[in-house]
C-alpha cells in the first residue's frame, strides 16, 4: 500500500464530516432558541395586559390629566377658549365657605359607614358558623347591593315622604308621624345616611365573610378543644385574620363618604342642606358652566382621598397575618 493510499484511508468519510458540522450548528442553535423562549416568556404578560392598560390610560389617566389642566383655566365647558388663571380656582375653593362647607355633610355618611362595618362584621361572623338558613340570610344581606342606586333613591323617596311607608309603620305603634323626614338638614342627612347603610352593608358583609371563611378549620377545632368561647374565637382567630380586609373596608368607607352622589342627588337634589361635595361639583360644571372651578374641586377631592388613604396605610400597615 502506497503512502497516498494510507493517507486516504486515514481520512474520515465525508458523511462524518457532514454530521459534525450539523451537530455544531445544532449546538449553536439551542442557546438561540432558549433566548427566544426567555424573550417570549418576558413579553407574554405584557401582551395580555396591553388592552387593559390601553383602556385604563384612555379612560382614566388621560381624563385625569385633562381635569388637572382644566382646573387652571376658566373654561365654561362649551367655549373653545380656555384662559389660564393659575391657582385662582383653588383659592376660591378654600376661601369661599359655601364651597368647602359641604364637606361637613360627609360626616353623616362617615358615621353611617362605621355602623355598616360593625353590622356587616357581626353578621359575617355569625353566619360563618354552622347555622340553619344561613345561605338565605346571606342572600338577604347582599341583595340590596345588587339593586341600582337610582331605583333605591326613588324607593326610599316614597318611603320617607309625608304619609309614606315610614309614617304608616310608625302610626301602627302610636308614634307621632307629623314630621318631614327630608325637610330639615339633620333629619334629611340622617335619613340619607341610613339608606346608604342599608345599601352598602352587603358589600362589607361579603368581604368579611370571604376573609373569615378562608381561615383554616383546624384553628376553630383546636380552639374548641381548648374550651374557647365564640367571643374568644373571634378575638384571637377571626379579628387578626381579617385585619387586611378591615383596613380595605375603612379605606372604602372614607373615600365613599367623601364622594357620595347617587342617593342624595336622586332623593333631594342637594336641597335642605344635603348637598355633598360631588353634587356641588356637578352643579358647578353643568348648571353654572364653571368647568374650570369644578375641575379644581374634583382635584381637591382626589388629593384629600389619596392623603387620607396614605395616612391610614401608614397608621395601619398591611402586615402579613400568620395564625399558625
């Protein structure tokens, strides 16, 4: 065998060379595919969030930005002219007592919110235990929240009118019914706040009930074996576990009491001292054509709600509850 033949025999076959090249290409392609997979996993959540974010920006943040811009102008809501007035609208809100006095009406609804939280927590605690007809009572408590606010306003408008349902019921017990329930500021605001208690107790009830039912049943069993009463179970098991939900309910109560609109607007239209800050803002914009001043009032309300929420979160931090 010649030297050339030995060299040719020692060379690897062409097929082997082709296989090694293919293997090298596959080795380089695998990291590339892994990188593409990581990129796809990274952008997939944003693909799902694209539409909600677009709707949120279009219908929330852009209108808020426009509202802030309008608050520095004297725009009437109709004319294309918008003259810049600086902080004049804000100075009017804080220097004209009739514009800022309506905030005192919110105290009626704040007190009503405290009542509805207590009532909702009581029923949520009672109905979380094994009782007869508890599902029926759950539906009864939550049903008012499902009714339209305008319908509730009209129903209770007839309920509180002279010779209406409330006067008829009181007359059965011999009580004096010669009273205009919506005729003076104190009784009118108390009546309207009572309507808000009837309507929104169901929302807090569902929030509390969901939090209570998420507590592991083993804790109740251990407490019963130790001889704990219902009150002790509530104090040491239920109350600590629903602290985050209770904090949320307080935030909703404060913001809701400051931004009440539907019930007083339908029942009294803001008359007899029942006008809230939101009703006044709507009247400024659509009745008196002072959109700039109304926008400033809306910005002030937004800042107050955010400030109160921040203070509440600082005073009652949302700590993780660990009962086990």
